[in-house]
């Protein structure tokens, strides 16, 4: 399961860009132009750093993968908002719900850019693999295993926290 401290954490745009292996300038542009759908910063004052929660961070990183594949930031954000975010938000809301954790870490997102430029997508767990069969048959499909992304993100965050606490000791 994902460590509750990770689920409750907050990251700056710079930290999110680093974790997502993307340029900070691109991420800031996406956020400023509202190309990414994400939670709002109601308590954020002008000039303060934008803070992203775990759900926002996973959204940004998944969008980054899809953009590198060739999907526009707006379309990638729409796909992630529709297929991934509801499960992530439920995990963040109920950190002790083992079934939701299992669903998230077993989830696969399949995306295909059709010849006409439209994007088709499906999200499914291993028991629902048939939902993605049509998309993954294509040579032009991108398959993201959310469990691998979450595990890598979790490991990076936890090791950074360990290093920070050892540096303070």
C-alpha cells in the first residue's frame, strides 16, 4: 500500500516537474493556461508557490508520459481526468482502503492516437483486460501501467524523505 505520508504530501511545481521528468517551464505553462485539470489552490496567495497533492502529482506525471507519446497536454489531461483521477482521489480520501490501493496499482491505461488525430483510451485492471483489447491491438498504442508509475514515485518520495531526515540527524 502507498504510505499515508505520501498520500498526504504536497509538492511544488518544481518538485513535480523533477519527479515527472519534465521541464518546469512546460509544467508551469500547462498549469497557468489551465491545460491540466487538477484540484485548485484556494488558500494560495499571489506570489506563493503552487502546491500539488498526491492526486495532482500523479495526474501531472501521467499526462507527461502521454505528452511524450504525442498526445496534446489538453487531451492527455482529459484522458487522465476521466480514467485515472477518480480512482486516485478515492485512494487519497480513504488511505486505509486496501481494495482501492489494489485497483490503482493494478490499473493500466491504454491510449491510441488514431490516423484522424483523435485519441481513444481505456483504463482497466488485469481482470478487465478485455476493455483495452481493441486499443492495444494497434501498433500506435501507448500502454501505461499505473502500478509501475505509482511504485517508482512512492520509492523516490520515500527515499528523499529518508535522506532528508538523515541529513537533519
